[in-house]
C-alpha cells in the first residue's frame, strides 16, 4: 500500500464530514493496528493473582456472609444459654437467683468461710 | 489459555462469573477488550513499556471496580473511560517528569525525533500512525486517538474526554493542520 494513500486517509479521518467509524475501519484494513504484546491476558491475570485481590467478590456478598456468621454465632449463644437454664432447672429443681448463681446448697457459714478464709 | 466455553458468553454473564471469582471469565473480558485499550493507550503513549503497564493497570482497576459496574453503560465504554483516565494520568506524570528534568531554556516538552526512512516500503502503517501521533501535541493527540483509532464521533469523544463539543472540534482542526506538517516529514 502506498504511504501517501495512508497519509491522505489519516488526514481525511479528521474531517468533520467523514464518518469516523468508517475511516477507522478503513485504517484497520490498511494495516493500522495497536496491540499489546503476546501473553498480555495471562500477565494481567497473574498480576491480579499476585496482588491478592479478592475484591471480585461482590460487596453485598461480603455483607451477607458477615450477617450469616453473626446470626449463627447469636443463635449458638442463645442455644447455649437455654441449655444452661435447663440443666440448672434439672439439677437444682428451682429457678431462683441462688440456683442460677450456684449458691442454693450452700449454708451462710460456708459462704462466710469461703469469703473470709476463717 | 482461555477456554472456548467463555467465548459464547455475554458481557453480563462474564461480569457475574468474574464477581464469583472466576478468573477465566475475567480473562475473557480482558481478551475481548484489550485491542480497544491498546489503541487508546498506545495511541496516546506510544508503543512503549509504559503503555503496556498502563494497559495492565486498566484491567487491574477494572477488576477492582467490577462490583461497582451497574450495567448502566456498556462494559467497553466503562473500560474505555478507565483507559482514558489512566492514560491521562500517565501523560501528566510524564509532563511532571520532563518539567523537572528538561533544560530550563527548553520549556516545551520535547517531542520524539522524526526519523527519516530510506526505504518507504519498510514503513509499517501502524508505525507511521504511531509516529505521527507521538509528534502531535498531547492535547490534540487525545482527540485524534479517539476519533481516528476508536472511530468515535465528536460527541462521543467529547463525552469520553469530558470536553465540550466545540473544544473537540477546534482541537481536531488544529490537529489536522499539525498532522499535515508532521506527515510531510515521515
């Protein structure tokens, strides 16, 4: 292809009355192309992997995951408290403050002895 | 190598798969759009190592911001916007670098030397375009790249570069007269 032809095309591509998409295509047909070197895609993927980016996970998905973990911990905690109350109820046969504190079977003297060491 | 199964997938499917952590789906997005990014980045920065790095940064930034992509615009336009912004940043960085290291008595940013070729046939079409662009004033280079290499209309160029349409038109006219002079020497 004549270089003068290409030069004319370059100049005419900037005319206001030309169709830019059409001249762009004609330039490409004349061999004008810009590309990255071979293996560009692999290099991008490697760079992403090397930088440890995990942001691909949607922000909403991260929020959802945190919420699920929170609910699971909360439900586990409530279940543990209920099991504790049931076991106290079964062992102490009452549900008073003393039984909750584990003091129902202790005499006052024992407590004073425990606290003072005498 | 990206499997053929990704080639039939739509943009939305690839975006969703990438958000689910599918690297190969993102690889397909890169593969489909790298030519467009290369035209913008290499058109503005030249065929340099910097341009390859900026191209890479475009897709890394895309990966980081993929969750913010709402699909209001088409993915290529979104990628193109990132490419333009990062390329402009690189041009600013180069300008700062040159303003520090260029000689005081030569305030203008030096342009690439136009090398004369003995054998016209040896000149590759892309190289002629690239050399012509690199000898253009950078602010004209941007509008020329968008129009000549990407095929954008004046309005699309104005939107992409956040410039008024009138500015784009006047820059194109000035770029055209500069290019005439540059191409005479190539």
